[in-house]
C-alpha cells in the first residue's frame, strides 16, 4: 500500500472516483464528496495499544470519526503511526496507519491489527448513521520479495475492483450471512500509493452504518523480510467518475529504421474525442508530438497507430505517453513508454533512471535481457554505503524505488543480474 486513469467501464459493477456520502440524520442530510482523515488526537487509552481511541475531527462537515484498536494477531504486531501523510507518503485525505512487525519478519507468518471506526456528531460521542459510503483500499501490494498485504472488511454491501486486477478476493463467510471479505494483494511492489494504480485497488460499499470493523495485515512466504512495517491506505470515497470512460488494453512503442511506432488498443470507448501523443527527453517536461482522432463510441477492440520520425534526433532516450481526451474536454494519461535511440557498445549493459533529479519515486528501467530474471537493486550514497536494497525474483522492464526518506545529495543506483552490473548517478532533491 502506498504511493485518474480509472474509467467507468474498468469496473465490474460500480462507477469510479467521484463521490457522495448520504447521511441519514437530518442535521447531516447533505452530499459529501469524500471523508478526510487528518490530525488525529488520542482520546483514550495508550497510543498504539489495544483499546486506544483516536478522534479524527471534521472528516465531513459536522462529523468526526473515532478509530479504536480492537485487537491484533500477536504481541509482535505494532503500530508506529495511526495516520501518516506528507510528500511521497500516500494520499493525504486517506486513513493511513503504519503497522506490522518491526525488524525482521519471520517467513511463513501472517499478522494483522483490528480496528473499529465509529461516526459521531462533531465534538460528541453521539453516533451518526450514514446511508451509503465507500472505502477504497489503495496500493494493496507487497515488498517485491517475500510479503503481500491483505485486508478483511466486514459487513459489506458490495465489493468491486478493476476488471483487470492483481488481487485475490475471498468470502470469509456466506455472502448472504455476514458479508465479510478478505482482499489479498500481490508480492510485487506497486509504485507509490497511487489512485491511478487500479490493479491493486478495491472498493467496499456500506449501507446504513454508524460504525464498521476491519482488519489490516500482511503475510510472508518462504523468506524473511525487513519490510514488515507497512503503510496502509484506506480512501473514503465513492466510485463515480464521469471522466474518460475508456478502457485502454495496451500501449506499446517500437523503434525501427529511425522511426518509433506507437500502438495502443482500446476495448471500450464512450464519447471519446481524441488521443494526444506526447514526448519528452527527460521524463518530466512533455510536448505534443501528434494527435489521433478516436472512434468515439465502441465496445469492440480498436487499434490505433502513430509514427514519430526521429530524423535529426540526437537524444539517447525518448519518453512517450498518451493523453486521452473526451468530448467534454476531460483528459488523463497512460503509463510512460521509453525508447533508447543510442546504440550500446558490444558486451555493455546500461540502465535508465528517471526522473533525475528525483524527489520521491525513482523509476529504473533494465535491459531486455535481464527481464524475467532475478535482479538486485541498490542505492549507494556518496560514501558507497548501501542506503536501500531490493530484489525482484522476476525483473520487469521498469521498477520503482521510493527515495522520499533519503537526504538530498548525490547517489549511485547499482543494478545487478547474474554476473552483469550497471550503475547510474542520480541526484536526490
């Protein structure tokens, strides 16, 4: 769980991302875009201990939320923060507890912490019932090596996710009885706590509730891990988003004869106007490279092409992204694709890092020959000390590394695969 492309057809049953919490009490009969969790105050009990209660004031106009720790799987499970926010630390409006096992978490171990969330009239303990609200679990992923995160959400009305996702859903009891659901994430470390990463997100809908119970946890597999303390993110927002009802299946780039062929495929389109192809030489500043008109409305797969002529180009790296624009002028972006135009010398491998300088999230692209193999990523400071290290059992084209906690300065990214090693200098702002 960490650090808006979601379109309405992306989901199995619900719409995505705009909001309305309808509160049954007359004094709260209003439409609320989302609940905002910030500035918690310990109201009773010992911080981090079972029974501790924290008040989040004004999560909506005239309404507070009280979160109580109701239990944990063992004494090894600790809470380092009831709610974390800041640059590079997730989504500021979400409820974001940091919890887990400090130090080295054992292999083949499952752990969790239990919570009760109660809605109250502001400044009081008078409970308020909400007719309908949504909670979105963001960035349900793992440490990239040996751990995956999970959540148990109790007494749901419905659960939903992106049509294509990386999550596992399990009924904990009969749907018609208790509606308790377990949502388990992937071992791979998804980049950042990001509301664009719909493959590692799930949304839970509740009806007529003045409180909810849930558990947040993780489990290890055959290896130990030092990443047992996890930043979790629960975003209290409804799935309704009229923006960009387009399902983009793929977006690829291929360099041939000094030309880049960009191809993308859509599965569905509703009132789509056009696509803008953008390019960049540093991965930060993008300019328009071309425009392609969309079919507009379709439920069939449609393939689009755009060719970028690189005659006269002297840049070794080019970044491409796709902007999708609908008839109302709303737009969003695809993932970024990278083209290497410079030829590598024989028996030489290299990596690509961006953005550089970097503030929070560094992306590292590895050679094609390394993909699918075990790859080790290290970040060394000016004294050649390893400040961060991760491993991928099956390296993908681009991995992400969160560097927001590092001090500003010069660092070296070192990536190894078998007997081959490549390095690149970066600057942390």
